[in-house]
C-alpha cells in the first residue's frame, strides 16, 4: 500500500511541476469566403449547405505540429485553436455593428492572432445594408488592428480572396478595385502584418487554369449532385471543398513567409 502511495505522490508532484502546454487561438474574422458553414445555427450542414465551404472551415488541420514549427516567431504556441467567426454577407461595418467584433475582442488574450479578410461585401454598392465606402472600410480595418494590439494579440490583414472573374489572356484579374489597395495601405500605415491573398489566389488560380478552377474550386456543378442544390449551382465567388483547402494553404504559405520575415 505504501508503495502505491509513493508512486501516486510522485505522479502528482511530477504533474504539478511539468510545463503546461501553451495554447493560443487564431480568430478568423471576415465574410462567406472564410466562414465555417458547419457552425451555422439551426442548419444541417450536409443537407442545407454542402459542398459550400469557406477556407476557414478547413484551416484547423493546417495548424499541426509540423507547420507550427515553420510559424515560430509568428505563432508563439505549442498548439493552436482556430476560432472561425467569419459570417456570410458581412462587411467590416456589419461585422462590427452586429457585435461580432466585440465578442472576439472580449475573448482575445495576449499571444492570440486575428486574421481579418473583408472586401467582398464592403464593395457591394447595390446592397446598401452592407456597403461600406473605401474610406469606411479602411477605418474599420484600423479599428480591428488597433484593438487587437490593445489585447497584446497580433493582427494580420488579408486582401480579399479572388473571385473567378474576370479572366484576361489566361490570367485572373483583380475584381476588388480599390478595396484591394485599401487593405494594403492600412497595413503599411499601421505597420501591421499583411498577406496579399488577392494576388496569391489570382496567381494560383491562373496557374491551374480557368476551366479547372471553375469546375473544381468554385461552386459550379450540374443538377442532382447535392441535396442543398437540386438544380445545380453557378457561383464564381464561393468555394467547394477543394477550393477552400487550396485557399487555406495559400494563407498558411503567407503566414510562413511572415514568420521568416519576423526572424
């Protein structure tokens, strides 16, 4: 009996002095191209949404031990939890006005990361409920960056991911107008980390080719394939699983480049 008590005491002492795992969060804030549709309340994802998928929905597996080694200096953690707060149809303004940003801000801790990607809905002039001028867009990004830093967390500004148009001479072009440059300008102004996801995705999709990207990455398919889309779909903004994974990997590559630049 004494032997077992000694062993138990030794285990307790060892556990008490063993280093605790350092776990940090990566918050994703943005729009439908980043959202995790499996988290939408009151919906059956496979029945109501699949194969629609935002890149944030598949980002957690990329935060494995091997990749975290390549992110040292940027991600100071033994492991990472991806907390995807992105939501379809949101601009910088509506994300803020609906209290989605304040909910993230309250939970932010030192050492966390906030990756922000807006622009698709900010630029929707015809949809006044979400539209934000370029200057307004910049102001909200400034707010997100500044308040992230207040908590000792690290903000990363992303330019908006490319849509599957327009194409010219075999290369995908910028569809985001001034909003692409605006995100870069704010990041430079505030000395914030930035990943040019628009350019990275335009280049990557162009290498794959318009036909391949249209059929495999974006939501383009015929009728009768998926329960959520009995009549098929023709959508060159949102991703199928392969497209979401490809974009998530582009973000990871961008983060690795940032980690190298920090060292």
